[in-house]
C-alpha cells in the first residue's frame, strides 16, 4: 500500500513542470522509477523468504483444519463423544480463524498488487521521455501478474478458498456421516 502511495505522490502529483524537454523533470521521474523498482525487489525478496518458511505451517494448518472440521460435523450429526465435543469445537474454531486469516492476507496481497499495477497505468507517461517510458513499460510487464499466497502452488489462499474449503469439509462430513 505504501508503494502505491509513493507512486502517486512522486509520479502522478509531481506535475508542476510537464515537458519532455525538461531534463530536470525527466531525471526526477527516472530516479523515482528506479526507486520503485528497488522497493519492489526488496519487498519481493522479503516476501519470498517469509513465504518459503511458512509453506509447511500453512500445509499443516490446512490439513488440521480439514480433519477437525470433518470430525466436528460428524460429531454434530451423530452426537458421539459428548464429553470431548467442546474441545473439538474449540479446535475447529481456532483452525477456522487461522485459515480465514491466511486467506484474508492472501487476498490483501493480491489486491494491493493489482492496485499498484493500476496506479502505474494511470501515470502521466505521455509527458515522459523515451527512456522513462521504457522503464515504466518494463515495470508494468513485470507486475502484470499479481502476487498471490498459495499452498505449494496448488491452492491460492484468497476469499474463494474459504468458500471452497467450507464446501469440501461439508462434503467430507456428509460422506463420513453416510458410512454407517
């Protein structure tokens, strides 16, 4: 979000002396474009390091959430294990909150990535020289695909994943309940 604000402040609102011939203005735009690339690369590197270390945790949480969800719905349908059902419901509540939080974070990352792309599309590039236009074009082609958080590139964690996971858990619980 702050990178989008940086782009707006330095590339879109700095329109006092618009001219392709104004060398000072063109050098200022070029410095800001290079800074945008540096910031984006630093964020991408940090994001990659965090992402690699969190894949195992996301996998375990996902598997645990599916299994506890199935057990919880099975217990609800068959009224088994009355004494331990509160513990089971607490586990499923915590798993659900964690998975929804991960999906909301994934959706936020994708939304901000798309927002940054849109902000760059709205830059006043017609007032820039050819070199700055080429830099902008390189940046735009590199951010065309939004960033996503995924589970080993199998499932993208976003708002749709919450709905798909709920449907999957309900389907598994129905199968388990019908296995009498």
